[in-house]
C-alpha cells in the first residue's frame, strides 16, 4: 500500500521500519484480521467489522507507553504497510511485557521480516523501556512463528498441552520468553534463495 500521508518513522531496520499506526490503515488491518488462514495462528477467531478495527486502532493510538506500544510494520522497498507488532500488558513494577506480531501479507511471510521487526522492538523494550523480560504466547502448530522467535533469541518457558481448539484440532499453547542477554544481534538478512542442484556431469551420471 502506498500513501499520500506517509507514516512517522519510529524504529528503522535494514528492511523494515516500525511506525505509529494511522487511522486510515484500519481497513487494511481489518482485511488481514478477517483472513481465515491467519486466524489459525491468532487468538482472534471471529469476524471483525471495520468499526471494531477502527476502535482498536484508536485505542492503540492513545495507549500510554506505560501500558505498551503498537506499531505498523512497513517494508522499505517498495514502501508499504505489511503488518503490525506490539508490546502490551506492560508491567512497570516487574518490568515485563507481552509481544504480539502479524505479517498480514501472506506472501511476505517466511522472508525474515518478522524477526527483523521483533529484534527492533525488543531492543527498544530492553534498552529504552528498561524491561527485563518479554514474553509471548503462540500455538504449538505455528512452526514458522516458533522458528522465527527462536531466531530472535526466545526460548520456550512453558506449554499448555492441547489447550486451544483451532480449525477442528486441539493445539498446544506455548509460552516463550526472552531476556536481554538472549537477544541476538540484528542481521540484515533476507532468506537465501534455495540453490538449484548443479546439473550432473556425464561422469557423475555414469556412477
Ligand atoms: C509469525 C510471523 C510473524 C513470523 O514472521 P516471518 O517473517 O514469517 O518469520 P521469519 O521469516 O523471520 O522466520 C520464519 C522461519 O520459519 C520458516 N518457515 C517458513 N514457512 C514455514 C512453514 N510453513 N512451516 C515451518 N517453517 C516455515 C522460515 O524458513 C524461517 O526459518 P529459517 O529462517 O530458519 O529458514 C509471520 O509468519 C506471521 O505473521 N504469521 C501469521 C500470523 C502469526 O502467526 N502471528 C504470530 C502469532 S503467535
């Protein structure tokens, strides 16, 4: 999505930039939230109206930093909104928060944008907000998400077996955590394209 009213940049990485949400992005978020495949990985599991999404964006816009922060994930090139990421349930006494993320554009998943966005926000959580732990919950069947979280430095902290009924099956609900010492440095990496196997030489074919 291109826009005449560019968003405010907040955290910049090599491939993505995290920006405060804009009211005008509500229809895009609503479309993503109503996508059935995405819903298999999120706690949210019912139709969501545009009005509800606008309300959610509005709340996010006015969320005090003592409670958390929700940002849009924008791709640099071509410059467009591709998802959202946020810290919520921030606890000032115990200095922890819960992270949520979604790359809304299905064809952009698995390209290591998620881990870049997470590294940026978690670095901010530790080095600016002075948090000491970030946690998240995800479903056990969400292998892509778990690979991404481990790549950032998360480790499993607990598991509720067969806790959630998703698309006709019971799934585990996994708690993951990261502390400042475990955050891996942000590397500007794109998923390498899988190399085609080299054509066999006549000699190799004969073996
Ligand atoms: C979870 C999510 C944020 C991760 O972001 P991402 O940019 O897709 O993740 P990354 O590309 O950084 O990492 C994904 C890893 O899983 C791998 N992967 C991709 N598709 C996969 C699949 N279908 N099954 C298993 N692994 C998969 C990738 O190869 C990559 O691993 P690698 O770097 O070791 O090769 C994103 O996929 C997403 O928004 N998914 C839908 C909503 C969702 O699940 N939100 C999280 C709820 S807890």
